C-alpha cells in the first residue's frame, strides 16, 4: 500500500509539473487573443519614431488580427516612455519604439535611469537607420571636411554647430567627430531641428548635423551645402557627397536608428512572430519608399543581431559622452 501510494503521488506530481509547463506554451500559441497591443512611442507625436509607428501599427494590426494602439509618452529623451514599457507585463501586449537615444545614449547621458537600456528589454526588430548629413550655409567658404576641421582648429572655441538639443543624435555626431579628430566645436543646442536649421540657413551658426528629412529640402533649394554624411556608405540621394570616413576620419559610422523592443522576458515565440510580421511590413515597396523618404536605410537584422548592435552602441556612446563631458539638460 505504501509503495502504491508513493507511485500514485509521483505520477500526480509529474502530471502537475507537465500541466504547469504546458500553460505558458498554451498562452504563447494562442497569442494574440484579440486583446489590444500597446505600441509605446517614447516621444511626442510628429517625430520620426511616432511617424514610423503610425506606418507600422495598422499593417501589424492586420497581420496579427488584433488592434495595435499607439501610446505617446514623451519626455527625457525617450526615458519616460521606455520606463513605462520596461515595467509592463512581458506578455506580448506591449512593444516599444526604441531609438539610438533611448536605448544607447541615455544610459550614459543621464545620471539615473529607471530602466536598463539592455537588461530591461528584449530586442524585436531593427527598422532602419537614418544617416546624418553635415551641412554649412551655401555662402560658407568651407567645401570639405578638412576645411571645416582646419577652420575650427584656428577659431577660439571652434566653429559653432547647431543641434535639436543636448544628447540628440546630431549632437552626438558632433561629439563623435570632435572625439575622433581632436578638434573642438561650440555646440549650440536648440529646442528642435526646425529652429536649429533655420539659424544655419540664416548664417547665425556655422554648421550642423541632421537627417536628410530635415536638411534635404534646404540642400535642394541651394541654401545649404552638404559636406559629408555620417554613414559608412554614401547616400543614394547625395551620391557626390563623401562619407566622413572617406573624408579622412576612418572608422566614423553613425546612424540615427529606430527599432522595436519588448519588455524583458517576453516569450521567444511571441518575439519571433512580432519580428517576422514587422520584417514583412518593412519589406513592402510602400514602406521601403516611406523609410527612404524619412532618410532611413531599412534593416534586416535578426533580434540577436539587434541585441549585439545595441550593446556595441551603448559602449561606443559611453566613451564619447565621458570624453566630451556631456550631461543631460
């Protein structure tokens, strides 16, 4: 009797364990159940991250057969919305539009973050990267990167360079150029790209970095002169403009990237499904055209590759921010 009771008890325990293990698998296989997925955008409406989310969300909703609702939670360079997403349940019903700012720069820029850019998230999909263009006023005497660097060396404090704000990707591109070249510049932060580019067009500031979405129209109108692009390859839209690496700063390669993340611990089958559906959306001719219209180069990174890339970006910007002594406003 005692032995029979032990056997029955062991069978009951194994059955309970099997049932417990089967529950997560069952939950994953039935995802999504029709419950709305929240797509957190950690920036205000109208920016690149928000615009991309509004391109992807309707198609993702159709593909998954469930609503995908955008929730704008701007503030602190993407930190407010990222914190919200990091604290959400890892059940596939919260995703986040992460960027170079929120998921690589902020970790070193802010003295305290309520999330870890790497540990708090699971990489889902890299959407693309937007190279920056270094521009000067069309009447400026500088036509090459070497002329810009030489002029900045000769001027007390260096040439002035506008940006949309402290810690933004255009500011970090300037910091990286200074870090690699050893040349000082005077950073002039603005509240947004609009007023920054207008003062470069007006001649109040010597130069600036920004995306082709911002500076492209002014290049086409002849008001700004492109000097170099920040990416490792030349842009199709500016084939005659060299990369910064080609212009003499070897190894310089920077893009203002956009990606999708989920809270850490989100089951792999859900992450894989999200990745597959987002990649299908990114591959459509309509979205490819939209991305290039934003000045972005589409990406086909796997979640693992995105994770590795993000780690390398965190390390790179930590060194630049420390060397430049940059702090959040």
